[in-house]
C-alpha cells in the first residue's frame, strides 16, 4: 500500500518530488522511503517504468512502456482497494458497508469468510461497530441461526447510510443493488426539477446544499424501493412549515409521475424538513427576524469582549448571519447537519476565524441547546472571514496621507506612487528623497513607506508605522504591503504593540526532536509555555480540547495547534521540528508551530497562518526549515520569508 501511494505521488507530479515531501506524505523515515524506491525501481523494467533521481530536485517517474505501465497501475489500484485486514478501522468500515446495504440478516460465518478474517476477529470488531452505530441511535441485532443486522429508526438509518456508505473515503465498493439503482436514476433531471420548483417558490440554495439535498433524495428513493419507509409515529419531528410542505408535495408528484414511486405522507414531511434546512428564505416574519437578530447581536457582543473585535457593529455581518441562521437552526433542530467539502481548505486559509467560529458554536449551544458540527462551523467561519477582510480594507481607507521615501529617481518614484494610489484609493501619496526625511517627520503623516533603510533616530521620531518596501512593486509586493499595513494598524489599536513578527519565536521555545506521541508531545510543549510564564495554567487544556475537536495538522506535515480562546500572557510560538514524521489520526506531522496569542491578535494569527501556508505549499521552504538544526538557522530562514 505504501509503495502504491509513493507511485501515485510520483505519477501525479509534473516535477520531481523531493525526499522531504515523500517523507511527510508517507509518514515514514527517509530510510524506509529509499528502500521503497529501490524496490519499485527493481520492478520497473518489467512493468514499463523507471524512477530517476535528479540532483537537488528529487525523484521523477519516467514511463518507458505505456501499455505495460497502464496494466501494472490498474492491477496495483485494484490491490490497493482491497481491505487491509490488519487495519481494524478499515475492517469495521467494511462490516458497516455490508450491514447497512443488506435488507436481511447476514450470517456471521459468511461475513467473516467474505472478508477473509476469523470469526473471533469479527466478533471483536463488532463491539466497536456497535459503538459507531450507537452514535446514530441504531442497534446491532443478533438472531440465532440467522446472523446479524442493523435495526432502528429509519430516519437514523438513512443518516448512517449517508455517513458510512456515500460519504466514506474508505476503498470499499457499494453493493451491486445500490450501485445499479444509482446508475438508473437520472440525478441531473431530478436536480433540475428541484431547482425549478425552488425558483418558483422564490427560494435560494447553494450548490453544496443542493448536492446534499439530491443525495438525501437518492437515499430516500433507494430505501423506499426496498420498502423501507419512515414509519408514522416513529419520529418525533414536528410538522414542517406550509411552504416547504408544498415544495415536497410537488417533488413527490413529479417522482410519482416520472419514476413511478409513490411517497407516503411521512416521507413527504421528512423531505420537507430537509428542504427547510438547506434553502434560504427571505420572507420570514419580522417578529422572527427581530428575535433571532437580538440573539445574534448578543453572541457577537460576547465575541467582541473576548477577541477585541467589532462584530456587533457590522450590520452586513449581522444580516449575513441572520440569513444563514434560519436554515441552520432548522438543521440543528431536526438534527440534519450538513457535510462541508470545503472545511479543510477554509481551515488552512482562515485558521484565525475558526477560533471565532468554534466559540460562536459554543454560544449557540448554550443559548439554543443545539450542538454544531465542525462542518457547520466551517460555513459560519466564512462569514467572519468576510468581516475581517472588510475591516482590513476599511483600515486601509482610513489612511489619508502616505509618504514614500525613494532614492531611485523621479521616474521610479512616480511609478511607485501610481501603484500605491491604486492600493490606497482614499489617500494622498507623496514621494520624497532621503535628504527630505527630517522635514517629512515634522509633518502630519499616517504612514511612511521607504525603499531605503532609515536610521534609528528617524524611526524613533516617527509616531506612525514605517514599512520598508522594495524598489519594484510587483503584485506580490503590493499584497505584502497591504497585509503589513493592516497588521500594524490592527496591532497599534490594541493596548500593546508587537515590534517584530520574528519576536514571536524564542530560542527557549525551539526544539529539534526524534518523534513520539503527538498529543503527549503537544501537552509537554503547552506545559513548557506555562512554566516559562507565557500562558495561564489552563493553556494545555485549551489546546488539547481544540485539537480533539478538530486537528490542526495541515498538508505536508505542517501543524499549527492553538487554544480554543486567545488568552496569552505574552505572545509566542513554540516550534518543534521532528526528524521523523509522526502520525495522528492518519495524518503525518513533522513541523509543529504551537501558537499562543493575546486577545485582539486575529490579524497577527492570520499572518502566522500565511507563514504556515508557505511551508505547506512550498517544498523548498519547508525543506530548509526541516533541515535547521539550531534556533539560529531556523530564525534565519524565517527572516528570509517575512
């Protein structure tokens, strides 16, 4: 399995893959990777490929016989999709697949034989299978001489079916019956009719929610085709609103006419509840809007106190959350929460707003009694990210007079001024030479940008931000200026000031180590931060709770753990470089940035996230950091990036 994954990494890459990237992706030592490459290379001649090592670049796959190589990869892929019998989790997933797609009792001896395991191993696995089913309030029923099967509320059965069968990333196949049913159903036609009905009712729906609703319809129709219905009185869900009931009835009539399947009344009600939790309706009573707006405003005010933000003063944010909350509360009320295919990407790009979003979820649970999933929190996080981007732009527009100190001539200065005027549309941008600095410092200025290093006496005279910029302002430099100005202005507005980004990294909080258990390592680093006076005593608990809810291990072995709430005594980042990757929840980690910031440092948290994103995306930068054996080497690499 490891060799197949290594081959896929080389095959899918258009450029040579560096050793460090292979180590991080596979979660094994360099020695193991080299051994796998050697074994693959030995088999390459008879399978139509070879693996070449390109100096200072990495390993590249070269196909010498396309036909033989295609046949080899097809066989390897088929082998890869077989269950690893040594992987308990994969075995349990396979059992759930079989049971959830079976209408009748499944004999345990037959199930064990089909999976290639002993009966005793199957019995041991069934204990944890029962625990997984219990999450959906389903039971595993045993009957002598018949076998086992899943029983429980049909509504809960469909949720488990969706989670373990349709949304699973395990390499197991759907049953032939379900596969055939799915292929015969014209899902595009069903989706188009659904969109048409929603449009006539003046309802809006996102693409993600639409696909989720179509998936629900697919499961609903499949289960009905097998005579598995929502039983009257089986569910305690209330009657849906008339609007959603009308839509469900129109869909039911269309399904009856075109698919020759008649939906019972309870199925129509259940479908209506799903629609109510996935569509956006603007025709809500003013009383309901006012009541919900008050609740949102109170929660935003609590977040403002905790994060030193201005959420409660942003009408656009309140309106966006108001529209989002109506269907969200319906989903929470009916326990029909959505999956979020974008959650990993959102978390990587906006780790700072996930701090807020998870806190928002806690306030929702305290106020309404509903617990939000991390996927739902990901959707809410986008609204807070939009707010912070607006605030960033607003801060830029507050600047009225900007001075650019440039020594490269009038033509270059004019070009710089034009580009900066586009970045700061409401500011007056003037250029000055080095010999005019003293006079400049005596005038009212909001921001000083300089292409030449200023002497310390001039920097001390300036009571406004001074930022060193390049002589040539390409798009990347313009973006850097925008982010730096936003960060400095946000920092100045708080009661303290961070003088230099690199001051977050301290020699006493830098480690190079072999490996170990990820959570134990994290706890040790948290306790170190507390013992050195950078954080309060509850810091370890805050970080470990955060990690247990949603791991902060990103792509390519980079991790950025942080507490549930900002509450540092002194800002810092504890860095651990692992010589060998370690695994946690199936993810390799080799570079750990443990973040500890005071309240109000959301923009700084975003800058840290951007630094981590560089290490995730740029193999060369990541490789240099991983090779840093001392704090001095590490901080030198950091300086080159910031």
